[in-house]
C-alpha cells in the first residue's frame, strides 16, 4: 500500500483488505467510468476526453499510473486480455463503495487549472504578434469546444449529462469573451 499515495490517502477507512480513505479526483473519474463496464486504459482515456474534456482533463499517463494503484488497492481487478496486449479493468465491489463514498463527500474548493489563462496572465511578456497568435489559436479551440458542447447538450438524454454539457458550452463562451477582451496590440 505504500506505493499508493497519488491515488489514495492511506490513513483512514478500510475498503478491501487494505486501508483506503479518500480517492483523488483522477482515480474517482476512472472508477466512475468503469461503472459503465470493463474498459482498457485506452478506452478510459478516450471516454474521459469525451465525457469530461470541457472541465476535467485526464491524461494517458495519469490513467496508466492510476490503474495499477487502483488494482493494488483492490478497487479494480484485471479483466479480459484484449487485442494488442490491451488489458481490461473491472471495478470491484470495494471500488464501487469507494467511488460512492467519494461521490457523496464534500468536494472541497474547485480549482481552475488553465494553461491558456496562465499564459494570458503573463501575456505582457509576449510580443504583439505572439499575443495575437495565442489569442487567435485559442479562439479557434474554444469556438470548436463551444460547438461540440452545444451539440452534446442537444443530444443528451440524461439531465445530468445535459447540464454538464451546457456548462461546457457556457465555459467555452466565457473563455471566448475573455479572449475578446485581451489586447493583442
């Protein structure tokens, strides 16, 4: 269990054979996706991008770092071996319990972590041409993101998925508004 500090706080409540208390958000995101059924690491990366992309990034390296830690904690188990040596993971009863506990817990403060906004904070160090390129590039990304989120909201059957997609669209519009207010000259 000593190899799990990135995934769980190992100080408190027992889930399954070992001691596990609080999941980190990435581990919880993966357990939430595994509630839908067994998935490989690659499938989890894709599902996370599709489902959480507008508000919570999960990188390939995070997924492949978290899965063995979750397995060591007894929260997931290995499933079927797939093509090209891909490995499915299946959530365990302990994983479901840990996820439900995380889900019902206090979320704490929400932290925005945006490389774009960090760059904008320091944009005065850029030339006018560099600032214009940064803003133009970001506008293209967020225009596309707003469109994808609008389409996801329109096609969502689940009211929670619809609300989250609408949030994604509103966030993209807010970033576009920010970009419109940034002086580029």
